[in-house]
């Protein structure tokens, strides 16, 4: 069902996949921090830590948003890198991915398929043990 989310991020799906592949080299937990005009993906592992920041930006030639972020408040969530990366591999099916996040709900990733509807995945946050 349609559910309200406090944070919505739309970005090129290949950019998300590349980001997660880069972070996977360092650690096995992806932490996502989102604010009103930027989002940060980070991880920590035995060799150090890595952070990739993405700011709301616009393609100068076409005047279209490449990364669009709407957040009502700051939100931090942690996910299994392995599961997140498996879902992000749907980048081959769609040019863009919409991520919907809220502190009380699983992360929703929606890929719009050309002439075939859409594909949605839900990823639960990682429980600390």
C-alpha cells in the first residue's frame, strides 16, 4: 500500500550500484545518512572507513535533476551491504531508482521498468547484535 515516508531520494540506478560496489571493498555494513539536500553512504571495516556524499544536483545541459532528495528530517539507517548490493543490481533494468526511507519502516527501492510497470524491493535495517 502507499505509505508516507519521511525521506525520498531519486537518482541514477547505476550511480547507486557503483557507490555500493566501492563501499563493499571496505566494509560489510552500509550506513545511509540523509538530510534535506544531501545523502551520505558510509562503511567501516578492518582497513578503515569510507564515505561517499551525494548532493542534490542538476544536469546543466538538460536542466534535469540527477540526484533529487526530499527529507523532512535527518535520518540514519544501517543495512547489510550484501543484501543492499543484491537489490542494487536491478540497475540493469531501469535508469533510475527511487529510495523511500523512514525510521520506522524498511527501506523501499523502486525501479521503473520500461513498458512493464515497476519493481519494488524492501530492505530491513540491520539489527545490532
